[in-house]
C-alpha cells in the first residue's frame, strides 16, 4: 500500500457556520499520523482560509488533501465566478467580499496572503465564470 | 509514573450495557466479555462514566479513613466544594472545627491556597508578554490531562501553577513540621476530594515530580462523618483563612471572577470543554484572556463524590460568600516559587496511529477502508463506542472485523451459502421494496 493518505471534503456554500470543519478534521488526522505541531498549525490555517474563501466567494466547492511523509498537498476546487486578476487578489487587504460578509467579520483581504505565508507553495489558477483551483503544498523536512 | 486511576469498575454490578462507552469523552472504555474495560492510557478520570452508569457499576476509589492511623498528626485539606454540601451553613468555621473532631488535628483550607494562586495569576497576567493568551487554568486535572492528549498546541497556554490542593499540602506540611517537631513521615496530609480526577492526581500528580499529599478521602464519606460532629460545634474558633476569592473556586466562574478581569470565560462540563478548546485552537476566540475549565457540571460542586445537587451547592456557596471578606490569603515572594509545576507538561500521544509515520498512514488507510464497510449505526454492540472506533480498534489489533454483528452476519450467510439475508436484518437496514 502506498504511503499516501487521501482525504476528501465537500464544502457547503450555504453554511457559514460549517466553514472550518474540513480544516479541523485535517488537523486531527495529521496529528494522529504523527506530524509536528508547527506543520499541523500551518496546514490548518491554509485550509481554513481556503475553506472560508470558497464559502464567501464561490458557493462552496471540494477539498482534496493528500498526505505523504514528504509533503501535504491540498487542492481546493470550486465552480464560482473565478478571480479576474489573481495578482491583485494576492495583495494584503484586497477583497471583493460583500458588505454582508464583511459585517460577519470576514473579507479582510488576508485569505490568500495568509495561504501564501503559511504554505511552502501556492498556485492559483482561475477561469472567470468557471471557477478557481488552489493548490497548496507543505513540504516536510526530512528528519 | 504509575497508571493508577481512581475511576474503577465494580465487576459484579456491570451489565455490559454500553452506556458508559458512549459517554466517555476520550473513548477510553470498551466492553469485553460482558464487562466494561477501561483503557488506562486514555482515561482522564473525569468521572462521566460514574455519573451515567445506570447500574452504579463505576466508582471513584479513594483512601480509607484508616490511613490516618499511620500518622501521629493529621491535617485535613478540605476542597471549597465541601462547604456547599450543608443546609443553612452560615460559617465555614463550623465545618473546620468539626473536621478537628473527626480525626484531624489541624485544617488547611484548599481555598486559601486557591486565593494565593489567583493572586499570583492576576499579577502575572498584567504583563501581556509573559503568558500567551488565553491563559488556561491548570486547576482541573481532568481538563489538563485532556489538553495533554488532544490539544498539544494549548499546553503552553496552561497557567503552569500546581493545583491549589497541592500548594495547600506543601504549606500544611511545613506548618505541621513547625508545630509538631515530628519527623516528616509522622505528619499526614489528607485531601477531601469532590472527584476522581483529583483523587488520581493525589497519587499521580499533574506537573509535580512526586506526590505531596498522603491520601484522598471521599467527600461524601467525610460528609457523613461531619454532620453529627457539626451539630456539637458551638462558638467555633476563627480558623478560616480564605475569603470570597478562594471559596468561589468551589463552583464554575469563581476562579475567573477572582482574576477581576473582563474577558474571562468559565467552561464547565467536559463535552463543553472539548468544544471550546477546539475553538481556541482554531483561533476563533481571540478576545478571551483567561479560560477557566472544570470537567464537572457547575465546576467542582458537580464532582461525583459530592452529595448535593451541583446547582444547589453553587447557590449555597454564593450564600456563604456574602458574609466573607474578599480575600484573606495573599501570595508572598517566599511561597510563589512553590506554586509552580516542577515537571513540564508534554503531549501524551495516545491518539497517534503509530510512532512511524509511514506505518501510521498505512493504518489510517486501512481504518478508512474498513469504516466504509461498517454500517455507520454506532450501535456499540461490538463493544466500541462507534463504527469508526471499531475500525480503529481492528487496525490497531484490539478487535476483529467480525465483532460487528452485521459483518458477522454477512460472513455466516456466506459460509452457510443461504440466500435471503434481508429477512434477518433489523428494520433500519432493510432495502426499500420497489
């Protein structure tokens, strides 16, 4: 059997309160697999930010996480409106969130910047009108 | 460190009914051969199983009163929750005086040590840099053990004070040595405990390299001895050394109230604790400065060795506090060093699938695959609390797939070669007729 753990989560775009469930679940699995706290924390932050983005901007989506002793790869795929200008979206403080979302305390424009800070690599591909795919990788330093 | 636990099964009374395994917050119980079995490494002695068992087949084992006979001079350390057990009590000194009539030579209130710890924590929290927020109370041993097992990232948030009873014991022992001049082993120090978690901590202390208390006495047993003795107390001497801030620790909210801050929350009940700790870990409660945790309903007054309903006991403690000064014991520079843990707490990885990561991943994959084949009914007939925990047990080598009655049935059908499985299925599982 290959040393890869695959986890899949569907993110419900209608349910604000459930956002964060996938990152919580992944956090617990990583811990039980024996990953260190720093890595567990970074993975949880990245995933949480991604999850929130999918709920706010894309009416939900799907998360696929694959974990090997070398790396954690997280793919977030949605069928939302897409991001017209990815470079702009990466800037701290830039947000297209609605006032309603901002009133709830989200939309500070820190989602993608945080993902970039805590992941070892971040790739965002987006097609306006079709959706966005976010790939984050966390590399595991050999012990 | 020994693996001794206060929470113990009374074998003859256990019917193997699976109630306890469904309520255990750390999934530390299985049913085997018709009897509950506690997994020592996972049990945090919260006492939930004692509270929920319909057959009273679980109990909190404490020391016998006879143990006092092994010492020349004995000091009682009453937990403040004791004061909430009596009708119409208007003076704590009556309880303290009665303790000296039922076998103790001296009394040292745990609430006095609690007051000192509140005093120190209040001062330490003024300096924002020193303690990461939220500061988490380290007073409830069940909560601390839970954090060490399941929330390793929050270990650094624990206040790192020893429990008030441990500080009380250290101070009481010093006072006893001064007073009696006896060699240390002749002075006994006994805690009157409201719960099994604290009884276990007497033998296996939290954050201390060695035990500092000679024994834990069951509060309900002490209560029965105290009632007649209290009736005979007239004009009790003024020996109480704690006030509102110390005695308030008896019930949920008291410890945080004594810190005089605003962004403090008090969480009682171990299920609630788990939810709040998850939120804290995920950064969802950034405004909270201090988190008080008590595994029992309403805090220590809800411990399973108490006599009175926890809500009534809390009201009584509040009533008692009306007549008390705010505080009577303060932390001094001389005592403060004694109030810290001497052994750092660390992650107890009882939930890890394997110490080798590749093996852990392989086990995880097998657990997930098996889980898919189980009925998701969580009926606990297999002796594990849920289908997921059975899948884990099978892969970890503690159970077999055929422990599931549904898997077993399929296997028997296959072996006997008979056809219609449907008619033997319970109603929730029959296919809908087309």
